[in-house]
């Protein structure tokens, strides 16, 4: 169903990727704790490596949880399926799109 | 937190309740008394500052009874000063009475 | 001999209410002679609503200008008498606790601007409806709404002299993340056609949900020593009864005019129930967490004012026209056990960037919550607060060290969980013209997918911060852009309001030489 309007109605997204230059928005969803009230959103370069994303963005956020264990192995989810990112892969190479949500939990 | 006095259990009758919420104040006390007098099946619930009156199917507020309780003239428009909320449909708002009821 | 001329103009018997209302709404109307009617009312066709007979609109209140002015003046007189007395008697010192005012801060920041928006748009309806009855009702509502805005500002300005968080609300409304929730809701309605706005605000917000917003709120202020707020609440709510009537009259009118209107109206009810309901999430947490002295829980309030009165009463009535209860209402019912806890937990950890403060609930407060929510509080939320208690003892204080993902439609952080599963965050993803969008619930996703061209334009605070549009890339820069000052945000305990409150209560205790030193935290 289209918007009912008096004239033409077609305006761009206010969050489209080009507004972030070489970066994009990426959210991290903590799937095994309710400590963080919602997933966290970051702005990250598409060319950022997984190791940098994890160490510079994810870890500083996650370690605010007193139960966060930096040594615990974690599983990661993307597009509804588990994925195993290598440290040297960039977000773009991993197929992480603008506004994608990466799920994570401590491996069982 | 609330105290409720129920004259009748409306749920057993299959008639849907209507209700009106009134500010609890010295000015409004006679209005509340009039509603209680004119609607014998009603329930009254008090919470801080508020009185909620419900009745199965219909609530009527009559000018005559309110005037009697107040001891002065009262036009039905004045009920706007007392009402906080209601549920149901205002079916009538005339010179002599206000009726709240469901249409269907 | 006559001492004075005979009074010839013996008071004529006034016309009946019915006759006066007829004279006002029908007698003063006219047919255009040099333009066509659809040129005079050009906005009435494009939504697809068909009206055959505008004269069929009946305002049960039968309000006329003289009666309107008389009673509105009286309402204002009563309110301002209370405000004066409160200010002169330093009434703010009689509140249960300064933390109570956090609810009022959210109110003036998030609700007062909506009154102004409603004022503007009902003025538009008063111009654009082709029937004199609805035009006059809309005109009265437009004047009511600006009165509400003014009385709210006057009332709460008394607190601005002594407390943080009240000083910059109009700008905050346009900028601050949690205020984008009510703002985007209302602007969504303002950008609809006249009939959809009427169903959105007049019916879904005013009739279906306003009781949830105002009634427990007024009891809450009464119970926490806030006489002025209680009084403006009553003053506004007495108008609200008229607005509810307009909303209900509107929906019945549209449904009776043409059968083709029924599915259109149903779609609007489905959309606007959920949009309005999401805004009430802010009220849910106020009732359960922000009032030092509790009146009723959100769950109780939802059951009474929504489930019993609306689902059990109103929708039975509307079934006559073929209208069914709002889509996704079952999800809302399932949420009543968890909503306030999830929302407050969110505000608690993001209040470093808010114009109010938060604090962990005391043991006594948690016991009340356990009692009010026997099936959920002890299982899901007490453990979080116990963990936070230890965290605080260890010198921490849980503030999220970053920004939340937001729902594209309601703009609330993605804090809601799957219906019936309180431990799995809900994530809904939709794709439109090559871009993905996230929504928090079935309801918001359905709304997005119905009109993606509209919602893709959403000004989402987190996205805007990351684009650099909100003062700069760091949190302090953003807070400065929000206009926050020292004492507005963060933790309540130890805040400026808290310290002042303790000092003032201490002085009062010293003055009267009573041993009861402070009420803070009561």
C-alpha cells in the first residue's frame, strides 16, 4: 500500500549508506544477556577488519557488563545464521551490510 | 489503593458496563450523590482524587436530582467541570439530563 | 410615581440547548456562491473517504460559544488559584520526594509539545471540514489544546525555579533521543490527511488510550503531593471528555456515511492503536518506577482502562459496523507484564543522555513490583537489579557505554522482546528499495511495510548522531547540543536535585525541631 498523498511522494531514506561516506552502521545484539537493554549501534568503516571492530568497538561496550569474560569464546550470527569471522577480514568482505545486526553469545 | 463498593455484579448480566470518572472534591460531592441516587445498580471506586462510577448498560445524570442535592440551580453544561473521563457513548446531553450508554 | 423605569426586557426564556446548538452550527453556516464546494474544501477526497451528508454529524455536547467560554474561564480560574497558593506556600517542599519530578520532566518535555501540535492541527481541521458541526468541535478542541499547553507550562514552571531538567524542553523535544518517540508519533499524524489525523489523534489516542495517560497520572500527582499537576490534569481532562466524544463521534460518522469507509478506518485503527500504544510505554515506566508513592501498576491500569473499558466495551459497540479490535492488540496484552520493566531498565542505563535522572529501585520498591507482577518481576527483573546493586557496591553504575539500535517506526530503542518470551529481543527486518530497516515488533513492522516511503524518512536520533548532525561526534558534544546542563542527567542519588532536597528537608526539620530528619528516598 502506498502513502495516500496529494502529490508525488518519493523522498530518500534519511539513513541511507551514502550519508556515512566510507562507513556504515552496524549493530551488535547480545543474545544471552539482558544486561544491555537493547542491541548497540556503531558507526564503523566498511574497510575495518574484524579484529579492529571487535577490539575497538565491541569489547569496550561489552566490558561494562560486570559478568563479561574477555577470555570466553563467543559465537557470532549474521543474517540469521552462525558465521566465523577471521580477524583479517573486513566488514565488507564478511558481507556485513549497512545497518546489519550481528548477534553474539558466549559459546556453550 | 482502591476501595470499591459494588451494589451488583454486572458481569453476571451480560450487559456491558459504562462509566464516568469524576474529580473528588467538595463541589462535586452532591453530583456524585445524585448519580448514585439515580443509578441504583452502580459501583463506585475511589482512588486518589478520583471517583469512578460504573453501571451496567447506562448511566443517567439528571438535572433535577443534582439541583436537589446541591440546593441551587445547576445546568447540565456544568457537568463539564466535574467529569474527568468516561467510557460508553454520550447519547444525550440535554437541558434536563445526560445519558451515557453504548449504542449497540 | 415610578422611581425607576419599568424593566421591560424581562429575561426571555433561553432557547433549549438543542436549539442553540442548531442555531450556531447550522444557522451560521453558508453555501459558497462563487467557488465550488470542493475548491473551498480541497483536502477531503484524496484519502478515499466518502461523506454524503455532513449534517448527519451530531455533537452530543451541544456546546455553544457562550457555554464554552464560561466554563473554560471557570476552569482556568480554579487552576490559577491553586498555582498561586502552591507557589506562595512553597508547596514543592511537600512533594513525596524530588525524584517524583522526573515524571513531570518527561511530561513537559514529551507531552506538552504534543498539545501544541494538536492545537495547530485541530485549527486546520476547523478550516477544512465541510460540515459546520465538526468544524466547531475541532475549533473548540484547538483552543483547548493551546490552553493545555499554557497551563502545563505555567504549572511546571514553578518547579523550574528549584529543580533541574525543566529549563529547555522545547529544544529538547526537537533534539533528544527519547523525545523523538512522542515527536515522531505526532508528526506522523500531522502529515496524514484530515480524516486519518482524526482517527489517529481524535480516536486512537484520545479515546482509546488517553485514560491510560492521564487518569493514573493525575492520581499519581495527587498521591505524591503535587497539587498543581493534579489540578491542571483535571482541568485538561475535563476538556478531554469532550475530545473523546469528538473522536468517537468521528469514527461512527465515518462508518455510517459509506460502507467503503469501513476498511480504510479499520486500517487506521490498526496502525494508530499500535503507534499510540508504543508512546504509552513512557507512561508505563512512570507509574511503576518514577512515582515514589505508587497508585496503581501499569498492568492494573492497562487492564482497567484498556482491556475492560475499550476491548470489553467500545469494540463490542463498533462490531456493529464491522470493526474488529486493533491488529496486534494481543501482543500489547502479552506485554503488560513486562513493558514497564523493560522500558525503565533502558531509561536507567541511558539516562546519562537524558533531561531526567534515574535510580535503582529500593528493596521496598522491588517488593511492591514483585507483588504487582508476580509472574515476571522476580524471574526476570529482580535479578538484573540485584546484579546492579552489587555493581554499585563495587563502585560501578550501569550506564550503557554507547548508543542503542532504534526502531524505524516508533523510534524506541529495540528493547522489546518476542511476544510471550521475555528473554529474546525482538528483531524485525524489512527491505525496501535496496535498504534494510529494523523494527521492534510485529506492530511496527506491519506499519513500516504499509507505508515504507514514509518511514524511511524517519529522523532517527542515533543515526543522526552518527551522521554528525547533533553537535559533534562525542557524547559531551551531543549533550551540549541537547542543551543539557549540570544536574539534568544521570543518577538521581547525589544529583543536584537530590542534594538540594535533602538540604531543604533538613532545614525544615531543624526549623520545627523534629527528629525526623529527611523524607528523601521515602
